[in-house]
C-alpha cells in the first residue's frame, strides 16, 4: 500500500480518502469494474511531454486525445512518456499515475471531458487504488488548469 497520497491529502487538509482495493485497477476497464462505475468516470492520468517539460493530463476514461486541439493548447505534438520516463518524472508507475502528490512544479491539466460527470475516480498512486473526487473541486485539489484537448465523446446513452 502506498501512503504517499494519503499523507499528502492529510497535509493539505483535503477531505479525500484513497481506496486501496487489493484488486487490479491499472486500466480504465478494470478500475470501472472494481469500483462499479462507468468507464468514463475513471479519470485517466497521462504523463505527457510538453515543449517546456513534463505534465500530467487527466481525461475521462473513454476520452481520446485530439491532436489538433492538443497542439493548439500546448503548442507541440502530443507525446506520451514511456513507462520508465513516467515513473521517473511522476514517481508513479503506469497504471497508478495520479494527479496528486506530484513532484513540485509539475503542472496538472484537467480535460473538459471530465465535466460530463459530477464524480470521477483517479488513481491514488498505485495499481490497486482510486479516490472519489467531485469534478467541481478537482482543480482545487490538484492545482490543475482546465483544457480542451480531447475528441468530442458522445454520451453513452445517446441513440
């Protein structure tokens, strides 16, 4: 169990409690099944290379990056970090990357796709964890900035 995120929440005074499931939550589908929520409610945290460094980009679980929107927002092509680069930059392994307790100065960006939900579930720093977060408070908890870099995703209940 990784207490790094728990300690960070406590230090910041955030009313969030990581849930360590003991089950694999390293992919959107696995996390949604374990947590009993829609795939879209899983908040994917992606480590990306930007022109001026590395950042964590959080999208809804079913969202896909739109290369044109990404380039317009960040003035560079979308490039994911390798698993090794991700672990070195964020301190988390792929499948457990989260937007909390990151190295000082690492920016967090929250994609507009998340706003389709009231509650989302990002990882809490391990491949068997999650934390329930109100989307309305997500930027407050992460220090993140809202961006629009994903393709339009139709509602799951659309005809």
